[in-house]
C-alpha cells in the first residue's frame, strides 16, 4: 500500500511522541501490519496559527526526519524512484516528505530549493487560506480564482526538479491552471468525487477526467465529511467513491490518501493496520486482485516513477 497523505508528523511534533509506536492512526508497527510500501508524510502548516511558516515547517520536518533516522531498520526517505526501489529491495518502507500548505515557502522560490534539499518531494499548494501561490476551495469563496504568477512559476519549477504538485485544497480555478501549466502528472493527494459527496474538497467529473488525461491520481480521503457528509467514516462509502471514479476517470486514476492523523471523525477502519477491511470490501464488490493492487499501490508507483527522478 502507498498512502498519499497523513498528518502524523504534526502530532509527533506537538506531543513530542514516537513514530515507531504510538496511539495514533499511523505508526511504523501499524504500517508494517497494514502492508505499507510507502507513506507520504505531510508537514502541515496552519497559516493563522504560526507567525513564521518556513521556520515552523523546518522544525516539524527536522523532528520527523529524526524519527525516521531513529528507525532506519524499518523505513528510509525516498527522494526519487530509485531510492524507493532500493528501500523495497532491502525490505524497508519508504517515507516521502511533503508540505501541506505552500505558504511555508513564503512566496520565495529559494525556499522551494531549500525544502527540496531537505528532501521534500510533494507540496500541497494551499490549505484553507489564500497564499502567494493561489487560493483554497474552502466555502467556494475563491472557486474560480487561478494560480498567481508565482504559483505558475512554482509549478513549472517543481516539474523541473521532479516534485509532485498536489491540488487537494486548491480552488477549482487553481486545479485547471495546474493541468494547464504542469508537464508532469499532478496529484490530488486526499480528495474524493464531488458527484458522490458534494464538498469543496472533492473533484468534479470534469476535474477527474482532466486528471486522468494528465496521468495523475486522486487519493481516497477517509474523512466522513468528504465521503458522505456524516460523522462516521464507513468503508462502504470509500468503495462508492472508488467505483464512481473508476467509472468516470478509469482505474488508473484511483489511489489512497487516508488523511490519517488529520481526520476528526469516528472511523470504521480505525488505523492503517486495518486496511484489509477496504481490500475485502472491494473484493466483495467484484474488483479484481489487479484492480485492487492498482488502487493500493500500482497507480501511485507509476506517478512516482514518472515524476520523482
């Protein structure tokens, strides 16, 4: 399994806790039990809560990397696809470092280069506030606004450096600009289908089709608000989104983006150790083993291979 988004690093820093074993949705032992191949670890920045976003992101990244280094018997950082393959061959899991909230760059291209050197390979361009890159989709307030000139330059520079452009949280207009200006597959690391659940964080049919044409993927988000609008995250609701995305955009577009350690609802599938619940549900619905493998890791591997060079 490859999971495109979790907020575990935030909890680790806030509580000065351990990655190997904890009481969260994700730790290394739970990842092993769930059959993890790779986990994208987001460094989440709440722009209204921090005065120096780059500094705070650096602090979180430093703490998370120290936890990874402390557990290098189980996991290592993959900065490119070759390093991912090497870790797999060694029987280890891969950590892909990410930033959730492009405001951490503070509008400076030099900060993109800084975080690249620190190992970051995915950036969620916005969270729920406008920044120097673009606009969020929260409440549809900025729905049709696209990327800023800096945002367009940033997408192009990320393409050159081999970094994943993540459009989850981004305005609809920003999504279409990423499709227009990116010459590499983009990802919606933790977004579902808007036709199944009407929410600003989900993708319309046209967006799903454009994502498929781009060669990109969307990671199914386990938060119930994005699944069915309730307060309980059900596996059957995840399956409905997967079935719909398969129908609209094809099997190559579906991946997993749990949002574990960032979800605040009750979960039928309580931790990453329990992902067989989703596999079993997909199997019952008639998905083949090959299709399930594509959802769980093969589609994500393809994008990693194409972008992380």
